[in-house]
């Protein structure tokens, strides 16, 4: 807990973020997003009053990926971690006011943002948590801001930063759940598994947010900036430390819960469902990465692939999906046993 002012601001931000999900028409959604942006700015101000933000430019980048995506890794106090996380949420919401993200993905991304407000500030959902009323919706006037090209390039970074935030928060939630399972605290573990699932469902939504830009702009202006000579090495998702932390946390969870779905459901049905929801979200994230890559680069090779490799970007991502689905098939209620059997057969060739 970071104090009553921060708690009150966090509670209000969470209520307004919940309200974004209830508005279907574009103009109403934009009004809701603008209100969410404003109240999140108030939360930033409340956190900043305790101590200013760390200047990220003064922190050396530990990798080309960190430098490119404006991400840094440094030990922070609870207040500083909350401030920088909420700053990512604020920038994300500000861009979502204009980004043409689908309503379904908007709901998932905003749900992840809302959960991060709770996790970062230590605030708890209020009893009978309800949404704040919204002001009358207004049609936005003509834009006089930056050029579309600069907005698209900024959006690529903003969406990725939201994705990084979700990765780190999900890794922490999964690690918490695993620790509480080891301690025998089932109720707390179930809660943290549910929190982690919110973040993982937000992974592809945040990536789609980053990609709500014209494909021509991505191919002509952005893609070339992520490979030599613009960078030292070609960038890929494997270089994101936050995602590596999440994957390590998932492996640790499954060492504690290795049982098949049927075995776990027989002794702890709620736990089987909670684990299953998280693993299903993880598979869907991989599936949506395949379709997103296809929409952006079609059948081109990944910039990070070796020239002698046989596959293109989509084929590599599809293979990752199949491996994950095969691993999880016995652990979830509706496992992809066709793929699991095929992968097992290949291993015996």
C-alpha cells in the first residue's frame, strides 16, 4: 500500500478502466478511453508526488532490444515500480483513444491494464466495484497533432511497452501462484492464477495494438529499423527479458502441477480449471502471433532467421504453437491431442 491518496486514485482508475469495457459504440468508447486516460494521469500525479520517475535515458540498455523499445531494467522501490508501470498504462490508453483496435482486443488489453493498476499499487478491488459514470460522449474534432507516420511509429513502441508490462506482471503472478501452491495456500494460488490469465489474454491484444498501423508503413519504415545496419543484431521476441521471465515462471508452475487434467480435476477441480484457463490463454497467444505475423509480413522470412533455415516467419511461429499445444494437451480439458500425437511420433523417428 502506497498511501491513501494513491489508493484512492488507483481505485478510481480501476473503476473507469472497467467502464471502458461496457461501451460498444466507437464514440462512446473514445469518451470512456479519454476519461480513463485522465484518471490514470491523476494516478501518475499521486505517485509522482511521493518521488519523481527515474530518467530511463540515464540507465544503460543491456541489449539492443532494450535500446530499441525504450525499455530498461533496474532495481526500483515499490513506488517507483508503480509509477513507471502506470506511466506505461497511461501512454497506452492515450494511444488507444486513436488506435483502431477491435472491441474484443480493447477489452482484453484494458482488463490487463486494470489488473496491473491493482498489482502495481497494492490497491484491492473495492467491495461491489462499480464503474464511474461517464460524461456525455463527444465526437472528436479534426486532429492537428503529429503526422500519421510519427503516430504509427510511436504506436509500435507503445504497444510493445504495454506487452512488456504484461509479461513482467504475468511472470510475477505465476511465480506468486507457484509459491503459494508450494506453501499449501490454494485460495491465494487460485487468485494469482486468475490474475496471470488476465495478463496472458492481454498479450495478443497488446501486440495487435502495436500493429494497428498500415502494413505498408511497417514494411517500408519500421521493419528495416529492427535489423542491421540500423541495429547491431536483428530483433526478435526471444530477446525480451520480460517474456523469458514469464516462460521460466510457467515452466516452474508445471513442475509443481505436472498432473494431467483428469488427475488434477479429481483432487482439485478449481485448480484444474484455473491452470487450464492460463494454459489455454498461452496457446491462443501463440496462435494469434501466427495470424498477426501473416497479416504483417505474409510469407516473408523473419528478420531474425538464419539464411540457411527452411521456414518463413509464419511457419516458425506455427511450429512454436504446435509444440506448446502438444505440451499442454494432457493438462487441459480440450487438449489438441492430434498435434500431441504427431509431435510424439516425430520424436520417435
